[in-house]
């Protein structure tokens, strides 16, 4: 169980941040970890990446996009309400060591998940360059938070309302051209963006990781829905990841598998909106 301490709307009717009291999870959470939550006895379990953790206060932060029945139901909860089931931290944490410059690339709600990873690299003594993108300025997440733990924050928007006009990987490529000391690139965001991050970074010979959290379902390796092809081998994102070497990921198969439950998700959301399913 986890009590909601604070609820903050980041993008109205789209993205929300919650701070949850979970002392045991907060004490053990590491960058890259996620939690699985359930809101009712008959409800589904969904994984959400930990955007931040405060072991002293016993709090964790999650950020979610309202896109299905469970996230829509979660968004009806208020400060003081209690989440029925909260399990974590799960997944393999990001491998972080002091090594020099690390480029952290994020898009959409992936920027929130990226924050914990960037923070971990900053605390390890690395130079953190955060490269973040969104469709427009009003959809850009966590820029102030990243500025606190990054040596540099580079921004792109599709419409040019802030930063570079274009996609985030154009900014990444420009940075890699002018800084030969980048030791690692980490990408978190929509699958097409992560595939582009892999493509851009590969010619530079830089170790590049991507987080495949978007394909996870049960979060403990039982359902098999998060099977991904990495280097010609089947891996399970929730227990063997969620981070993998970008150049080894079969992104075509990954994007196809993301469509697996679309019809069920649509039906579930329709029933929820009719108040026939909680």
C-alpha cells in the first residue's frame, strides 16, 4: 500500500506526477527501477518507472500518461488516498559508474524516468548532458528538475516554441559532433525516438542504452508479454532489463509487439468511461 502525499498536474488531462509514501521501496530504489501498482481487487497491474526517490522522507515519485483504464482511474485519486498494492523496486537498476560525460536523452513522459538516471550519474561524479524533446513548450517535462542535476540541458521542440526546432536526435547528433569525450548515451522515451537514438549514436562507437519499459505488463516475468529480441536472443524486459544495448535491439519487432493488446485496452477504456469497469 502507498499513500499519495502529493499530486501535481504536469500537463492537464494528459500527464500527472504523484509523490507516494513508500519507505521500504524508497530505501532500496535505484535509477532505472520501476514499481508495479494495482488500484482494486479486480484491477490490472501496471508498471511505472520511478522518477525519483527520497530515502530520508520515504517517498517515491511516479509520472504517468493518462492513456488507459488504470491510469485514468489512478488520476481520479486524491492526496491522502491509498494505492491498494504497490510492489517494488523491480527491474535491474541502471549500471552507473564514474566515467566522464554521459548524454541522457529523453522524450515525452520518458523524460521523467530519465530524471532518476541523470541524477544517479550526477551523484556518481559524471558530467551529465540532458537532451530532452517534446512537440511543444507546454508539453516539455522536468526541465527545471533536470537543470538542478545536469551540467547542460539541451532542448528541442517540433514547433520550435523553445530550443531547437526539430527532433531530439538532431540535438544529440550535434552535441556528439562537438564533444568527443561522451562515454555513454542513455535514451528513454517513445520507441521510435529510442530507435533514432541508437541510429545516431552507433557511428560514434559510444555505448548506448535504451529503456524498454513501455512493453512491460506484469513486471515480474510471468506473463511473457515483454519478450524482446536483443542480439538475436529472446530477453524479458521486466526481469532482464528494462535497459539494453541499443544496437542489439530489434526495434521493428518491438514496435509490432507494442500493438498486442490494443483492442483489449480500447475495450477496457470504453467500459471504464461508461462506469461499467473499475
